[in-house]
């Protein structure tokens, strides 16, 4: 599409967004249709948390504000929170807590937290945890579900036992093919399906762990104390919190939250339109390439002719980030940002920084675009293919700052 046309199209999209029009019009650079950040943190905080953007308090649905992503590790007390069921246990005694492993195993196990720590090799992995619906509100038309901005994600250092080692101790029976995971919370009505997820045994690998530590501390209660499943590279719908039961099965279990939620169109573009929904769907699974600017945030006043250091994070499903580029002319030209040393590993955030000097006063839109080792990159926000669940949004990020003389 010729540049003119696509900017025209983008302007229409921005104009139709709830909050998009005024800033887009004020800017000299045409907007790409990315929503403007307008979310505010709540006045009150949940236990073990600082105030976060709050969508619901029962169950708690909390989003991390953008400025937290100027750093490559997300602090526990600023980490986002998502629960499906409102009945979350109000107290768990770590000395009495057990996780059971049953089903198609030779020896069913009942492991205490202490034995999980003692009997299995402890491994550590730094990994991004991102909700499949992160940035759902950027889709047009907006799909139903929590209207997340870009902060339904975080990156932490997780420590725990390999799921593989725990299953080996129980001994898998011949014919074992799926692993089912259940947490401790309950639906309000007994007839409502619990949040149970399953993983195909084929997809088990060494870096899937049952974590009891997050950034060197116990997991915050709302992030799954005392243990949760870590599936590096996969969207977090299967990262079961307060994990209390693992059941091995010989066939694919029928589960509401596997068969009806967290699915995308099973076609090449993983896309559909509201009036032409794809007939077949598949689980969302591996994360696509994405990036977010943590500093500056939209609305920040910056000085003309002074250095501005743009900072943020980039990541994908584990292939690794090779490049982050910054544009200040609406995506017509790009400059490569500096990346960190990558020592946190390919499942972690790769942080970037880029120094620029705004010349003119007025509003300035800064965009960031990441590319991974497979050459996969981010489309403009208005180019992102739509799906009914609002999953996997990875449009080029942008913030609009105010340059003052
Ligand atoms: N037990 C349990 N685990 C769960 C969920 C849940 O509702 N219950 N939600 C999943 C989803 S969809 C997300 S996005 C992540 C959120 O993890 P967090 O609350 O630690 O950020 O937890 C996952 N694990
Ligand atoms: Mo999620």
C-alpha cells in the first residue's frame, strides 16, 4: 500500500478510537492507530503490591503501568495480576501445602513444598510472562474481555524444580500423553468450570519448571504463592498459579479453558473478521515478537535540543531479539537502538536504549519495533490482524511526548 494511503487509513482508525483523535490530529506525524495511554493506577494497593491499574478487585485484575518497562526485570510488587475465579484461598500454610501428581503414573506423589525444594535440582530461568490478551484494547473493533493496555506482562527470574524431574519421579505409564494442571482457587458456583489447563506431553522440555521463587523471593500471593508453573516462551494462560494438582492422562482432556478460550484462528494469517469468523481454531501458545517503550511515557514534557534517552524492552517466544529500531517520523525511517548484553537469556526481556535530540517544540511521536533471530518483526498497529479473542497484539509501539522550548 502506498505510504499516503496507509497513513490516511491509519488516521481513520485513530479517529474512530475512543480517545485517539485529539492527540493524533495535534501531531505532525500521522498516527498509526495505536491507542493513547490513558490508564491511571488505583489509589489503593492489594497486599504485597504497589498501586496498579485496576480493572476488577474480585477477582483481582491488575495491570502494570508502562513506566515499569524501562527496566528489564519487573519487580514483584509491580507485577500484573490476572485470575479467572473470585474464590482464591485467603490463607495457605506453606508447611501444610502439598502438590499431588496422579493419573497415568506408576507412583502417585504428594509433595510438600519442602520436598519440592529439597528432592529436586533447583533451576533458575529468567522469562517473560505475558497474557495472550495483553494490549487487547488496541484491536479495532475491540474484542470482548479485559481491556488490557500493554502492561499485562512482566519479566522475572523464576526458580524451581523441573516439571520433567517431578514427572520422572512419579514414573509415566505407557500411553501417558497429556498433563493437566489445577490451582487452588474455586469458582463461585460448583457448576462453573474451574480454571484447569493441559499440556501435551510432547511439548514438555527442560525449561518448564514448578517455581517457588520469583526474583529471589517467595511468589507474591496474587502471582501464585506458593508454587506456579513456568512455561517459557508461551503466553501465560497455562502458567497455572497456586498449582496443587498435576494429573497425567492418556488422551486429550476436555476442558472449557482449553477448548473454548485462549484460541486463535487456525489459518496462515491467524486472522478473521467479525462477520467471517474462522471455522477452526488452535491454542495461542508461542509468543510473537513484541516491544514496549518504558520511558518516556505519553504526555511527558521533554526539552527541545536536549538529549532524551528512550528506554524499553523487547522479547519473543524464545528465539531471541536481534534488533530494536526507533522512529520519530511515523515509521518512514528507523534508527537502531542499543541492546543490553542479552545475558538474561532468550526468554527474558532484552532491554534497549536510544538517545535522540528533539529539535522542534510540539508533540513528538516515538515508535519502537523489534526483530527476532528468525527475521520476524512487528507490524504497524493498524496492520495487526484481528481475531475475536483479541490475542497476540504486537503492533509497533508508540508514545507521544510534548517537546517544550
Ligand atoms: N490458578 C490460576 N492460574 C492462572 C490463572 C488463573 O486464573 N488461575 N490465569 C492464567 C492467566 S490467563 C494469566 S494471564 C496468568 C497471570 O499471571 P499473574 O497473575 O501472575 O500475572 O496466570 C495464569 N495462571
Ligand atoms: Mo491471560
